[in-house]
């Protein structure tokens, strides 16, 4: 607690607050209730106010941190001997439900639940513990202290362990006063906001989402090239992809040119030549950046080539064959590795098959050392070409609504960093050393390849130069933002550079400066970044990043059901990660393919994700009808005004393989709330096998209940008043039915089939004037997020004015038939049914920006 002479309370003239946490007699208690038992004597607890002097934050954040400061404090511990990696028990607990987030790969984190300290997974980023005795929740967050970063690990006999590590044998310590933060609150969502606000003030090394501008792509539709081309991405393919969407009536407002555009090569190749004939992820992971400008495929683009009537065509069949052959080669490579490991007699046969398949790939490219015009090579014959600048100019000339062009790069430049001697920068090949904490993560091709090749690391003192060299060029050629991947490879190569915290500070400072200078301070998507180092050190400026693993078309391990169950796993990642990541950056739910078997399942979640909607469709492979349920014709989306989070009854459940829990996530629209219910059962993390796998016995229909009070109305100021309504209309988007609900009525019952969903729109019912007429606008029912189409709503006595964006079927509840209905100032025919359904068909009128003005008279 804050002591009586606490400077914060004294300065504000406040009375000393209640004593919330206490550590004595081997127990850490919260409001008198034991939270951790068998706490070692070398563990300390210090109140927030005794450690942190609030500073350097906006007054609104400082005020709420100070107001809640008595509810939090820091844990520390001391050892006799200094070390670069120290592990200590924080105590034990058993019989308490917990929710946690842990790293299942170097780059990615996900949800895990249990009821004892021993149930935790390695590399846990935080643990939320239920304390029903006081109807409250406590979060324990391992943090950064000086040059050490920490994580929670499972211990024996129900103990929770904390691991503090510098990442360098040259950086050692023996004691910590604030290596973990604990906080208590009665509301779990308030808890996460309060805790991360406190850490923002304490560490002063990152900023909260509310402090930063978000990129303009946040409410737009986009296309990412990754699953369409993989590493064969080229100007002709990108052009024809955008052309597909434009002709389909859903023109993207942004495009992400993913991995494959850069100038990379391998250590045994000519340092001035690009690597050739790369197709699938893995093939490029040992390559290094040798030039900051685009690779030859884009470098040789000729201005106007694709604008004329004789523009090159794109052969989708060749692309399919390339990808198919590359997958075959990848499987043969795995068989070869297994044969070598086991000493198999079929090794020679496998190697012959591998040579044959690789030749077939080369032939599809047009021969060894060449790249075909259609599938990945230069798309013109001339040597004097305009490159990326002319390409982006031509894109904007043809596709008028294309606001943003983003490109991909790894944090260290390329997957293998920057090749020494090829640029003006001081780059050195650094062998990789993985933290022992990563032994609990799943096998990862990316890690294996990076370790195999080491990293061409630009010296941290040149991090500013590295990013400005890349980004200033990109900005000059029409690129407006970057997607940065492979972020946590820094922790592998920090031994000689002051450890993982210090090298991260240098690189993230350089990245921050470049984003401000070159991309308007917000043109960035962070990816492969879900570890606390990044969030505590790298997000002073970065406002936007991924909350899930990659979208997987199918299980890379070969489970045929993975095409279904991997999609539910993705939704769990995104939903639960948003509890912490959403405090710091805008959650990005990643792309999907609109013609995938589970495309509709994905689309339902993206409709209420509160961010951009983007797909990675292959050229010629689209479900435009599905996309149009998510996207307006102008390329904007009916975005929720917050990001979705799991409902309270899902927090300590396992919606993946407990055979009883449906994932429910809540969010807000401007004039209503929404709950998405998704049956994600059928797969999950296996701690013994250290991987995600299918649980086929769980892939079945699941029943659930949904209630309006599960929308956390108080979590956004603009929504709070809607939570006080006496009555709501509930519209089920998939079932297309209306219900009525009050805060005290019974919940709605529903059984959801595997890999399907329902979206519940909750709209407050308004009584018009002094009459008994009740009204509630639902929105356009042909859009998944119906409520997001309502732009403005005004009640004037017995009349209603509504602005609706989009074309389609407008639905409202009206207890009586209107006397008159006007659309854009003119009388319009409408339909009213005795059950209260009031409908009108709206057209998209381009000159009005797709917005229709409705006036309803009673």
C-alpha cells in the first residue's frame, strides 16, 4: 500500500488508501484473501507508489493511474550470486481459475486456462486469477527491470516461477525490486486497462493505444499478396489481382505487397544478384537483404506497361502448378530430413525425386536461373525500366480508390538480416542463441532456418540508418507503409550487444524515428511480435499489429481436418490476445481467403473485429458475394467502434476443446452492441506434444446462451448510455429473426454447428415523444455487421432521422406503421408487418458516398 507519507497522495491531498495487498508469513494476500502461498523469503512486495513516481504521461492517464495506484504493486526477488538468467518461485496457488497468455512460438502467443501454478505454460506473458471470495480478479504481469525481461513459468507443487533474463552472459544481476506487477479490480476489463496504464507510467517506454494515431487503413478493405503468390509476387500478378476486385465491385483501398519483392540472395551466390525461383515460405528464410531497393521483378517494371490494351496477361494455372510443385518439394525435403535422421534406405530415391521436382519448378519459371514473366519474373523485356515508383504510380492511375501501398520486410531487413559488404551499413553474421524458455514452444520452420543461417545483424548503433535507408527510399517510390515481420529474432543475437532489452531499445528507437519521418507516424503493421519485450519497448509510436498467428489454409502437419479446426484456433488467438495487446495497439485480425472452406466463419469474425478487413485471395479465386457482406462498394467497412473481447463467462473456459464452450466476443457499434458466437471447438494446444492438434471428438454442435448484459457497455464512454436502456431489440444476423430482451429477461438459447457462428445485434428501444410508439434501427441486413451501417440517428418528438451507409435491405423495429417514409427528401414506399418489422430497399448512390438519409414520420 502507499505509506502515510506517500508523496503522490500528499501532493493530491488524499487520505491513505486501503491496504489491498500484503506479503507476510509466506503468503501474498489480496484484501485478506490468500492469493499465493509458500512465498519464498527472498520475494518482496512493494506498493506502486513506493516504486513509481508518476511522470511523462497525459494528465488523463496519470489521474486514473494515481486513482488506482493503491490496487497495484511490484514483486521482486534476490539471489546471492548474479547471473544473466535467474528463476525464482513467487509462491503457489491451487483451486483458483486462471486465464493466461503464453508464447507458443517465438513470435506468437495464445490463451491457456487452468487452476494451479503448475498448469501454466512456459513463457507466460501474464496470468489473470479469479478471486471469487471478493468478487474480484488479480493479474500478475512479468515486466522489464533495467536490462532484464521476465516471463512466468510453471513450477512443481503448484508453484508459479518467474524467469528474469538479460539474454547476454555479459549482463548479470542478483536482485530485482520490480520484476513483476500485480493489480486487482472487480471488473476484469477494467483490470487490464488499469494494469497496463500503470505499467505505461512506471516503465515510460511505451504508449497506450489511446495516445497514438491509427493508420488510415483501419476502416478499409484491402488485399495482401501472400497467399495469392507467396514469394513469386510480381507486378503483373498484383495488377491482375487488383483488377479482379475492381471488376467484382469491391475495390481494395490498400494493398500489402508481402514477402518476395525485396532484393535478397544467399551467402554462396553473387552478392549483386537476386536469388531466383523462390516460391514457398522457407525457401527465403536463409537469404539476406543485399540492396534496399526492390528486387529485379519490380525493379524492371516499365512505366505504363499495364495501362494499355496490350497489357501482359497473368497465367493462374502456372501459378497453381508452381505452388503445387513447391509443396511437393517441401514434403520431400521433410522426408529427406527424416530419412537422414533415421538412416533410412530410401534416402537416394527421395533425393532423386527432389531433384526432379526442383527441375520442374525451374522449368515453370522458364529455366534454371530465370523467372517467367507470368509467375514471378520481370514483366517487360526492356532494360531501362522505372521500377517500383512507376509501378505504384500506374496502380494509382488505374485504381483510383487505392489509398495505400504497403510492403513487407523483416525487422532485421530480410529473414537472414543484411548481407555483410553489400550495403554501407556495418553488418555482421551473428550465430543465434535461443533462450531456454523457448524449449516449451512448438517446432517452427522459421526458427530452424534462422538458426541454420544465423542473422546478418546491422550494428544497433546504426539502427536509425538501417530503417531510414529502407523507408526513405520506399516513401519516395510511392509506398505509404510497411508490414514488419520476424520481430523477435533480435533476442537470438543479443549476446554481444548488451542483451535483449538493450538491443531492442536501439532497434525500436530507430524504427520509431523512421515511421515518424517516412510514414506519417502510423503507416506500419507489426507482425510476429507477440512477446512482452516488443510491447514494453517497441510501441511508443507503433499503433497497429497482429493479435493472431497467420491465417493457415490447411494444417502444415497434414491433418486433413486442419482446414477447419485451424480457423477456430485463429479466432481464439485474436480474441484473448486483444485483452492485453488492445491496451497498447489496435488489434489486427489478419487476412483470410474469401473462397476458403471456412471463409464465412472468418468473415463473421472480421465483421466485428473493429479493424480493417483484408483478404489474400489468389487471382481469379474470389467469393464476391461474401466480401460484399463485409465491404461497401467504396472499399470502406462498417467498422465497430472498439475491438472485440471474450465475454466474462468465456474468460476461464476453453472454447477449443472442452466440448461445452462457445466463444462469445462483444463489441460496440455507434448505436448498439454486438455479440459474436463462434463454435471453435475441435483443436487446441497439447502441452505434451508442444503443438496445436485436432481434437476430433470436440468438433460437434455446441449450445450456448446469449444475453444483452454480456455486452460490457461501460468499457467505452460512447457506449455507456446504451447499457442503461430498459428494452432492446435483438437481431440475429444469420437466422434473420428479431427478439426482445430486457436486462432481467431470460437469455437466448442457441445451438451452433461446428465452424459456424451467429451475430447478435442489440439495439436500445426508444419510446417516441409522449407516445407509446417504440422504435429501434437494425441497419442493413445484407451486411454481417448490420448495426455498423447506421451512421447517424436522431429522435425528434415522434419522428426519426437515420443516416444509413450502403445498399440493400434496411430493417428497423417499429411498434406501429409510420405515416410516411422519406428517402433522401422524397416519399418512399416501405413495408411494415404486424410483428414490427419495418423494411425499405436502399440503393448505393455514389455521389452521396453511399449514404441514404431516411426520415420516418409517425
